[in-house]
């Protein structure tokens, strides 16, 4: 499915890429294409930027993104080493040598309006 992106104008399009499994989780993909017409920013030819985003609806995180921009080159992001197992219980235990102490003195803070 391809349609114009409302805020991007007539030279912006978004395409649904369907679903895949990446890093062991189900992701949904979208491809955005934006073209700047020749002369729009002093460019002598049309400049087309393509960005693909793969997100997990379940985890609500971006799993992979790639952007190809003739001005900035190619950039990519990828979430790796995703673990869905329970974290170690020791991460949530108070250390054995931890102690609670009452404050020795109270601190008083006063504020005054400057004239």
C-alpha cells in the first residue's frame, strides 16, 4: 500500500512493507520516500531520501532502521541481543552490606523574593 504523507507533501510517500521476524520478534515495516525537486534548496537534480523502519508492536520499540540520503549518506540502526527472559532476581535485592541511617541534622532551605 502506497499513499502520500499528509505533512510531507506530494513528493512524500509511505509504503507498508508487511511483517517479518527480526531478532526473534515480530516486526512491522514501513518505507518512507521523500523527494526534493531540483532547485528546491539549490540542488541541480532531484534528491530522494528513503527510510525503512521496522518496529515491534508488542514491545513498542524500533528494531531496525535504515536511511539512504544523497546528502548524508546511509545510516542504520539495529537492536541486537534482545532477551525476553526474566532478569536475575539478584538485580532487585538489597545488598547485604547496605544500611539505613537517620540524617544527623536537618537542612532548612529558605527562599526570598528578590526586589
